[in-house]
C-alpha cells in the first residue's frame, strides 16, 4: 500500500508520518495526553501518601495524643 505524496518538500511530498498526522490532525489530541499524564502522576502521589499513612498512621496518632495530653 503506497502513501500518496502531498507535494510539500523537495522530493515532491511529505514523509509518511507527516502525511498521517496531516490526515488525522493529531495536534488536537495533545491535551488529552497531558491530562492523562497528570492523572497518572496524581494516582502515583495518592499511592505514596496512602502507603505512608499505613506505615506511619499509628505513630502519628500516638504523637498527636501525646501532644494533646500535654496541652
């Protein structure tokens, strides 16, 4: 299957990937990609916070109780 050149450079056409991008207009999908990356980062932070809470939750509770009794 040959891809028809569009005639936009010295060889008479765009490279295949540029042709596909021109057809599908992939520039509009970058917002969704960025939003997905932010969602993955947020999920990773949530997992780290949850793990930290599980490991240190009782220690923090004991510390707060100790401060409360001293006040």
